[in-house]
C-alpha cells in the first residue's frame, strides 16, 4: 500500500544555486500527484529530494524534513533503505544494457542479496504484468537484452524493475517525455492502474498529461511551490495569477 | 541569392574527388598499421617455422654443441611469470581505476594517483627491473620467478588503471542512478552494474597490458634471471621466452639462432592465442541487442 508524504521547510541547493526554497506540501497516499512548471523550476530536484537522490550529486545539499509514512527520511534511515521504499522512474529509459529483460527486473532484489529462484521468477512475472509488458516479452525474458527493446518498452521495463522491489511510493520524472504518443498512452494507463497500490508523484511538462492522470497538481516556479490543489481546480480555477498564466500558455 | 549555393557540375566532381581521396588516405593508413604486423609475422614464419617441431615444445635446451632441444621450460616459465604478473596487476590496476572514476573523482588524491600512473607508464622497463631487483631480489639474496612476476605486474598496473578509468567514465550516469534508485548500495552498484557495463573495455585494457609485458625482457634480466632447466618453483630462477630468445640470439651458434627465431614465433603465437581466448570466453553469453 502507498503511504502519504509530508514535506516541511524543504530547501535544496546545487553548489551556491538555491534550487528549492521553503517547500511545504502534503502528498496523499494512493493518489497520483502531478508537478508542473517551466524548465528549471525545481520540480525534478524536488522529486530527487524525496528518495535522497539529490545528495548523490557532490554539490547537492538539502535541509528540511520529509516524512514518508511514519519515516523521517533524512534522520531515521539510510539513503539505501529509503530508496527501497521509494521507487524512481527516470526521464530517459535506463535499463541495464548488459542484463537480460529478466535480470533487469530481478536486479533490485538480487543486488540486495535476494536469491530464491522461484520467488524471483514470480516477482519478475508479476512486475512485468503489472507494467503491462509481460505479453510482449515473455518469450525472450532471458534471451534478449533490456536495451534491445523499443523506447516505450524500455520505459515499461524500468517501471517493472522499480515495482519489483515493492516500493510504497513511485517517483516518475517525466517518464513519457522521450516516448511516442502510443507509448505515452500506455504509460499513462499504467499510472492509472498503479495508483490503487502506490503513491505516485509524477513530474511532467505536459499539462494534458497532468490533467489525465493526477488527482492533484502542484505548480512550481523559480524554486517555489506556487500552489498545490486538486487537478480540476488548478486547471479550471487556479488560486494564483502565475498558475493561470502558465496553464494558459502566457509563459513557460 | 540562392543561386550562389547551387551545386555546379564541377563542384560536384570536386566533392566526389575529395571524398574518394579521403577514403583512400584512410585505407592507406589502415594498411600502414597492419603491414608491420604482417611483415613481422611472415618473417618469423619464414625464419622460425622450420625449427618448430614437437621437441621444441617438450624438451628443455640442450648443452652447446648438441643438436635439438626445445624451450618447453621457457614456455611454461613465461606462463607462470605472466600469471603471477596478472595476479598482481589486474586486481590492483582495476581497483585503482575504480577509485579514480567512481570514488575519488576530481579529488586531490585521484589527481595524484592518475599522475603517478602516467609517470609509471613511462618508466623504462630496465629501471623497473632494477627497482624490483633491489626491493625483492637483494633482500632475498636470490633471483626468483616471484620477483619477475612482481616486475611484470607493476608494469601492467598503469595501463589497466587508466583504461579502466576511461571505460568507467564512459558509462552513462543514468545507469548509476538506476541502480542507486533501486536501493542498491553504492559499492555494489559500482561492481555489479558500472564495472560490468564497462567490462568489454576493461578487458581490452587488461589484454593490452598483458600483451605488452609478455614480450618484456629487461625487467626479467635481474629478477626471473632465466634457467636452463625445468623449474616451476616461484622461489627459484625461472626460464622465460623473451630471456631465452635474448640469450640464444646473441650467442655465436647457428643452431641457437634458429631456436631464437622459433621462440619469437611461439611468443607471438602465444600472445595472439591468449588474447583471442580471453575475448572468446568473455564475449560468450552476451545477449541479443546489448549495445
């Protein structure tokens, strides 16, 4: 099951650039929350703070608190533990090129020391089905490299790989921006189904996409959260002039 | 003013000409690269093949004046020396390469290590021999296969370190992030994902280093020393193909000269075979569509 996320006074820097400023927000469990905003507004940095990936950058720095469920991720646990509970899908599909489709999906468990063959078989099949990829690859599971799939299939493979470690939260950083419309539709369908079991945070440049998949939408601008409300309200009756300007295409 | 950019017939002919000229130059350069190798190989075959027989691979050198004999002990000795060298050079070289690319990136220590590796790469092999001689042979008071292996191993390190570093840096960061994002500890991600993704290049680096030291004579003169008899004891002086070739080639006997040519041929063949073998073994099991 998904869990809620509570962010308070979150600040983040790249070197001396203050990328995120005083972010306070709540992300409810088992819903999709979309983050929109112009390039460079900090929305990607924000999701990278939710699984402590921001600090893997040598010049990245974070302050503030993030609670995921009952866990304060910056004080109660190591980054490694956090990332097992908070899965991530990146902008460009990034399957491990040396691994088969099967090994890609199993990698998260295997690299954490999980060896039971039968369980792995089960998890791989379930995750691939969950990511709506199983039927397309079931005959080549161990024969083909993950990198041999099409872009859209690779992205669904990456989603399956993230699902296999059974996270509570799924972060998606523009998961469909490198994909064609058909693949994008598949990913969106998938997000719709995954909501029942996971809390989803999706960064997107595509406002229609936010409107289609997310219950709630947040608008970021210049490192600040301008507003976060139900998607319907954001797109029909935003509370802030800047949000209205952005969604009506006056800038960005 | 579009007419100005219109391609005339003459212009087209000129472009075809430069195109063919550039291709021709590239082919010529390729031939120049391959030619010396082929020439050396053919010459070695011509000079050495006639002295190659079963005895060459099964017998040890005969005393001066007796006809026949072989270099079995030198072939085995070279194998032992190279195994010892690889045992030292490959793990240390790859480890240092991992440090440079994954952990020390941009740091002062990394810059120092990289500089040291480049200098080490330029140290003449005879100097390496003398250094190991004074560090290991003198305190132990005897020549040994072990000290020869150490000398070869140290010579392998810089090449392996630098190629490992380069190859790791070529692995896209997205791959590292994918592993970290799954909750894989960093050390595990480096070994199981990054190094594995870079492994074809890393293996090439190891083979380059291996092939380079396989023919080294100078560092072995004061360490492995050479041996006219069978020895597989790493605490004793041991025979090596390059040493044997050296001794035979500067001797005044025609029979030994012929054996030296045969030895050189065998040395090259062994290098080619071992490189091909490693390639074959490490590229098996590569998946359809990978890279």
